[in-house]
């Protein structure tokens, strides 16, 4: 997601199609919703297969900022936040797809995991620290992905992807915001119904 692109694959040498398009939609929706949650750059999202890239879908992200390689004291907090948020965006695809399927996905997250490991080894001081850092970020990402409010937003983006195949960055944001508005309206209606005399 962050960096250049998060993609669900691999299509394989024969270019086989995804046996469950909805799984791809949830995977890409997970990337997009997490990017929105963390304020990260998020480009178009698609579940259109790309044979050349060997992917079943993707979400475009922003480029790595020049300052992200600056380990000076002045930039460390900002650099740390960017790396953490980038990894969480990558992890969200797999976590969301797993929740949708109700089991561990058989394939599709290899590229995302590769990016996460690369970021971890680049940012952390040792393999041991990198492993602990990734474990913590995985838990933090799960907490957001499984929260009812964010899960409903993910369902909305996945449904929009299944309907339109590709969503612009603006449409992704609008879909998430519309989901939030609908959830708030349901909550208001429920509170009104519970109030004395419906007031």
C-alpha cells in the first residue's frame, strides 16, 4: 500500500483467475480503509487482475518520502510513524481477507509480507527487534480491522469494488464516509427508540 503499491497475487505462471473475487475485494478494501484510518496516501483501488504484475488486485499508495531515510534525531518520530503506518497498511489486506474467509488465505499476501519484512529490517536494529516490531504492528492492525465501525466501512468498500471493479481515491474516501454516516444514523435511531416516549 504505502511505498508504491499493495497487490493481491500471485496469479501464477498460467495467469489463473481468483477463485473468490470477493476475497480480493476485501483484501484491497482492507488496504484502502487502513490508509484512510491512518491518514496515509491512497490512490485508486481495483480488483482488476494485472497479468504483467501477477496480481489479482491492488491499491496504489504514495512514494516513500525522502525524509523517511533520515535517521537523525530531528526526524526519528516522523520516520517511525511513517514506517509503522506503512506496515499496518500492508498487513491490513491479509487480516481483512482472513476475517472475510474465516480462515487463513492460501495465497495473495506474499508481496505485502515481503514489503513489511523489508521495512522492518530497514528500520529496526536487529532481526529480533524487527520480529517483535512486526508482531506488535500486526496486533495493532487487527484491533482496527476487527472494530465494528471499521469493519462495516471495509464491507462497504469491498461491495463497491465488486460492483465497479475500480474505485478512485475520492470514491474510496466517499464510500468510507458514507458508511460512517449510515452507522451514525442507525445509532441515532436506536437511541431515539430507547428514549421515553421516543424523545
